[in-house]
C-alpha cells in the first residue's frame, strides 16, 4: 500500500492563515480511533497543536466513536500526542514563543497504513 489516502482536510486553514512551514507527524492513537479514521469520521475544523517544548499534542480534533467498540471506545475529543523528532518540537516551540505564530493541522491521512497529520506554522 503505497502513497497516501487523505481522510480529512482543514479547508479553512489555507484561507484564514498564511502557512509558513509544513511538518508531518504521527499520532498516538487507541485501537478504536484508527478504525474510525479509516471510516473517515474525523473533523479538524476546530483543532490546533499545543506544545511545551518537550511534547506536542493535537487538541480539539474530533474522531467519532467506533460503533462496534462498545465499552472499549475512546473519548472523541481527547488530546492526542503527536510523534515528532525532538528538534522538530523544539523548532515549533521556538517559533510559537518568538514569532507569535500558531500551529494548526492542515490534513489527516493514511500513509502505508499509518495515520499521519500534516501540521503547519501559521
């Protein structure tokens, strides 16, 4: 399975913000979340990225509960940790502190079966 399959886009991001740099990050997910993502039940419209210089989180992204997961389902609006290199997190942290920019997700997609999110300095 090569290439990427786009699941969700944040269409307002390109109109409301001037995108400076793009990054690709993995997402730490629970089992029922990846099943909902594969079904396309994701919304990035209210999402943003928060960082403290050591870790980064995707905040406000809505991944709908998976119907067949019953009691093992996930919280739809929980904060999800982003998987980035230390230097990338530090670069994002410095940009947010110094330049006063924000970090927003622009797309969520599957690449080789793994969920990835494209984030941008805006």
